[in-house]
C-alpha cells in the first residue's frame, strides 16, 4: 500500500464516520501564537478543543505537516524525523476516547490489515492529580490488546499551560520474530498512534481544571504507518522517501547515516522555506539555518566542492507536492544556494580566526563566547572546524 492509498484510506474511513476534511495549514502558526512551528495536528485546533465551535462541525479529520526539533540529535535513526505529516482525527465534544480507540483498532486491523497480535497499548495509570484512565483500559481489554499502565508517558499537554489530558498510545512491533516485552521495556515497540482525551486545562499555578467539553485528539505519523504497512526496517525505506534515497547516493555518495540526515534536513528545509521562513539568527529562521548548516557540514566533510545547487528540480518539486505547497521551486533553490554561500564565507573566515589560537589548547567558555559574539561563530561550528 503506497503513500497515496494509505492517506486516502485513512481519510476515507473517518469520512465514512461523519468526519469533515480539514486542509493542512502552514508550519508557521498565526501571529500571537508563542510556538515557533506547528508541532502536532491539533495545534491549529487548540481553541476548538477548548470549546469554541468549529465551522465544520464536531467531527474532523485531516493531514497536517508538522516540525519538531526536540529529536534533532536522533535524526538518522529508523523513526525520527524533523518534518513529517500527521494523520489526525478529532471529536470536539462529540464521541469519547473509548469510541476513538475502537475505531482506531478497526482501521488498523480491518482497514490496513495489521496483525492484532503485533499491537500493544499504553494507558494512563493515574497520579496525584488525575485518576487512572479506566475507560481506555477496559476498551483495550475488551479488544484483546495487551496494555501497559504508565503515568507521565501517557499524559499529553501542549506546553506548561493549556489543554491536556490522559492519552492512550498504540504501538506496533517492529522487531523480527514474535513480539516481546512491553513498550516500556523493549524499544522495538514503535509508537504509532496517540489518542488523547482532552479533559483538562493546566493553569499557571500547575493545577488542573475541567474543560467545558470533553474532546478527543488523535495523531499518527504517516511515515511510521507506511514503515509498518510496507514492512520496512525504517521510515527511509518507504516509497515516500524513494526519490531522495535513490537520488542522493548518485550525487554525493554519502554513507548511510549521512544519507538519512541529508534527506531529513534538506526535505525539512524545503518545506520550511515554502512556508515563508528565511534563514536568520533568531527564531524560525535560526531553526532553518541550523538545519542547512548541519546539512552542509555533512556534505562538505569529504568534498568541499559539493553544492546544494546539485539538487535536481524534480526532487524539490516532489517534496513541495507531497506537503501540499505550491511555492516555485526556483525560489526555494535560490534560498538554499544563498545560505550555502553565506555559510561558506563564514567557514573561511572562521578558519582564519581559529588559526590565531594556540594549536592544541582547549578553548574555554570565554573563548567560545568571544568567537560567537565578535565573529559570529557559534560553538557547534567551532567544534566542527576544530574537529
């Protein structure tokens, strides 16, 4: 089942159950939103999950592009990505968490053909502020899916304040042979689909208050779902990444880890640029700059003649189309090349500056602060230059 059919089947299932389709929105939240980027499918729906009526009704579904930098150092492993697409379904004061779990199980097992014996659930077991999620536990027990009770791992919030509540996560077994252990004891259980019962609002003082309506928010990474459906050992083996994984080796001959990092970071950079962000030293622009400079550092490690100008236009256009963006690929390529040129100039200047320091002497925090504030050389770049 390819990416197009997978997405169509997910949305079709929820449309059949009365959900209205939402168009995916920009990675850049509206003015006034404190977060840098949309990190989850529910982010654009926050006010509706808190009780505001939605113009399309109380049952919604859609695909939302998301960006997360919390897992940046893990990018290159089998499952973590910077930019990804999240399949979502929402109940705004309509049906409850158990109904969402039953539909989720039905879609995974009957709709996508997953072996129920390779599924495991986790459920909120309660803490000193909220009771255990007994309803979800009973639902999984009735469906015959094994359950592990946790506390913090099954409590969802969108930050230190705001809507929150217990969640139940569905995990899929990605190891060879029969499933073993639990999600908490064996990392071969991969988190696949999260179902959140949005029941509370976290106040500034840390306390919880009930929301005026009980809502359900679910999110499942499209790339991880494809990995399971297509029997791949990593998300990079799915058809979604095929154009990148077949093109970059012929351009630059990167090793496997570098190939994954370049694929992730360059895809993410293209999507961020297409949503209107430009490289800078602060905020969203700094995230983009960091992704591109990590890519260029990897690209130039073995050959400094390599350039982002080598990226074929069809590869850029494929990425823009996959994320539903109609930005001109030439504009995206101009931004990539412009940042490459700036970074190349910075590296040349940085090498000259560092040559003034005594060879072999470890740099102090004062040295690093001086290099950053006076010459614009961030510590991570200094480390790369010295390495």
